[in-house]
C-alpha cells in the first residue's frame, strides 16, 4: 500500500462514498486531501472514521440549509445533534459549555455497519502516519511540533486548473501535492498579481 497523501485522500473519498450509500443526500466531498493534517478542537483532534462521520453531519446540514453550529463553528447545536443521531453518532446527555454537542462518538450500530470501511481507513491512516513520521523525523518544525499541532497558520486559497479551490496552510501544501478530484491536477497557490502603475 502506498502511503502518499493522494492515496490517503482516495481512501477518505472511498469512506465518504460508503457513508453516501447509507445517506444519499450527503454531498460529494470536494477535496478529501483538505482533511489530512487538519485539526479542530470542536470537530475532533485527529482524523478517523468517527471524525469523517462528524464532517458528514456538517455536509448534510449544509445540503439541507440547516445552521448546525454557532460561535464561528465551534458550538454544535441541537440541529447538529439530530443529524448526528441519524448518521449513527452518540453524544453525552448535556452539551459541552463551549463546543455543544460536538463530542460525538460512533454508536455500536454504526461501528458494525461501517466495520470494513473503518478497518480500511485505519490501515491507510496508520501507513500514512508511519510514512510522514519517518520522512520528518530528522527535520525541525518549530514550536508546532513540540505542542503536537499541525502548525496552524493562516490558510490561503489554492486553485487547480478547473477552477476549484481549497483553503490550506502553505506548509501543508508544501509537504506534498493536493490533487483535485475533478481535474486530477494539483492545487497551487496563485502568484500575486502585481499592480500596474
């Protein structure tokens, strides 16, 4: 199994398609690569099938035109919770004071339904972690590495040849190409246009 980010992105896309089979209203995942290296305290710190299902809740909410979060996306409200339950996520009885109902976990039924998908994605994630850890074990990433973050940073718009775009931290894009699922070309940060004067 290759461990490059495009292969992991393909596994993420396949897992998303598996969720779509059970929930056809779920929109397509535009850029699965964007989830690699992404972390969010409100949506789960690490990439996993549980986190992917959490993101699918947001996808269905968007497709339905439902506002499922507030406080700049940090607080997950009862509308999020209702969709999460439909997708097979359990939750604590009371909302968290700052993130609401974001702390969802796979229900036993969902774990059984997606068992093969979960196992496949876990293998790909483990291989990706091994490959990326081995590649960077002799490099210095600064304070972000010491504190276990992805480095945060300002996200900029990256575009592909067919005009699709994603927001990405430049250092993440520099690690490996992020490929567009539409045209198959890599996303790139456009050169700034110089002012004529």
